[in-house]
């Protein structure tokens, strides 16, 4: 008896992160022909965008609570813009933008914004530098190897520029009073670790289940 024809990858039920594949996430992914990896990337992208919006919005509020007059308003404004970017990009996916170039653009905008935050928030001592080290991982997951390398190169150039400027005697403005710097750094580091862990968990779980299904 002949074996039934193989089901094409795009027609199979795509894996999804446990507890995160909700109706809200599905709404942002238009019904179209996608392979498993693109579906996974699209879901991760939507979740990551909202995580970024939540984090940058939270840090804008934290800077508003602890701030030095002047430069702090620039930092708060940049963080609020990044929060808006995080909320807006999923709608571009909903309107049909391809997930890989869209995610690459998202990470580039996010990195440039964080470089601006570091410039007005104590340079290499800014908590945003932690995110510059972590974002290439997300760019590689969502945009592929080239996007990951491009993101890593952008972060490397930014850190080197900040280091060279510091070595040339530039004094970076500060937006946080000295008494609250440790709190801001700790919150940035904790949030960065949590987001990287969540991204790895959401990516690894569906991938492992897919590999088991092929055995």
C-alpha cells in the first residue's frame, strides 16, 4: 500500500511557545503561506516588540522618578520613542511586511536609540550598554545570521566610539543622580537577563519539539 504524500512544511501545524501563543499574538500574524521557521520568528517578534515597549516605557518612568534636570528629558524622550516603536512594529507585520527584514530594521532602530540613551546617560556607564551586548542575539534569532552579525558590528562600533570619546577627554552628561545610579544599573541588568532568557526559552522549546517530531 503506497505511503500517503508528505505534508508540506508550510501546511503543518507550526510549533508555538507554551502560554504565549494567544489570540492577541495570532492577530498580528496575517493568514498567509509561511514555513515553520517564519511562523516562529513572527511570534517571537510580536512578543519581543511588546517586551521592548514594556521595558523602555518602564525605564522612561524610572528616569522620570530619578532624574537630573536637563539631559534627563532627552533620555526620557528617547525611551518613550522606543516604547512607541515597540508598540508600532507588530502592526507593520500585520499589514504584510516580511518578518526578517522587519525584525532587522526593528533591531537597528532599537540599537540606535539605545546608543543615543548612552550618549546622554553617562556613556559606557549607562545601563543601556547592557542591552547593546544582548541585542545581537535577538537579531540573529529573528533575522538570521547576517542580521546577527550586523547587529553585533553596530554594537561594537558604538561601544568603541564611546570608549574613544572617553579617552579623548569627553565628559558624558548624566541623567541620573549618583544616589540612584546603582538601582538603574541593577534594573537594566536584571531586565536584560530576563529578556534574553525569555527569548532563548521561546525559541528553544518549539525548535526541540519540532526536532522530536521528525524522529
